[in-house]
């Protein structure tokens, strides 16, 4: 009596023919955290690390509370690309009408302005604290008789230079950045500055 638990075996030639006509499907899954990091590297990496040289950043004072969560409207192609990336990661469409700030918060992606502020803050600190830093040449101090000179604020040598304007704002609008004694502490301040300016 045959064993009912053992399926009938096919001969070798039948198995080969089956595999040729119906190849086995291969399924690979990518974990969402890994997918997010890949997307960040591809899209966000395009803005690193010198976008602040050509794009004007909007700064929020580090002493103020976080900005009200409403994202300012922007026609920036870079911001639109980040918004679309966020939709892909979240599995939503433009027709769903999600606010940009909600898209970025849920996908853990930065806004363009957040990137710009963080990028500008670190070079600003280096310009004022690292010996022979060439970036110091595009900044200048205020008249010694003014309060701005007393607290070591800086202004751009030329207001037509976007990089100089960004550096001067980053340095002058953030007392914590001016008080940072090490590069690591400056980076922490820069991260906070970027978060405060996220929705500007």
C-alpha cells in the first residue's frame, strides 16, 4: 500500500522542464529603515555639502521656541523632490493633500531650509574659531563703538555673496553657537538651529 503522506516524485527530466517553463519567483524585501537611508543618500545627498553657498537660508533665533508647524510655501525644485520622496516612503500620493510638514515629520526627512541652516552654522563656527580659516575673509566686524562689535557679531563683506550672508546670520543670530567651545558642541547647536528653522 503506498504511503499517502509522500507526494509522487517526478523524474529528473520532468523537473527540469517545469523549471524552464515556470521559473521560481524570487522575492526580496528591503527593510523600511534601510530604504529610508538609501533614499536619503540619493536625494538628500545631492544637497550636501555646499548648498548653503548658493541658496539663502532662513534662520530662527535659537532663543525662540520651535516654529509653528506650518511649512512655508516654496517652489524650490529641491524641496519638491524631497516632498515626493517623503510620499514614496509613506505610500501616499499628492491627491491625499497631506501637509508638507506632516510628510517630513512622518518620513523623518529634513526640509531644504533645515539642511541649509545646519550647513551654514558649522562653517560659521569654523570661520571664527579655526586659525587661518579662509571663510573668515568674507566676514567683517561692526564698528567698535557699537554693541554688535562688543558681542562679536559679524556682517558679510558683500551682501551680494550668498555664502557670506548665510555665515553672518548663522553666527550673529545664535548666541549658543558663539559660545560653543568645541566643534562637537557647535554641531549640536547647529542641529538645534536647523530644527528651529525647519518650517521657515
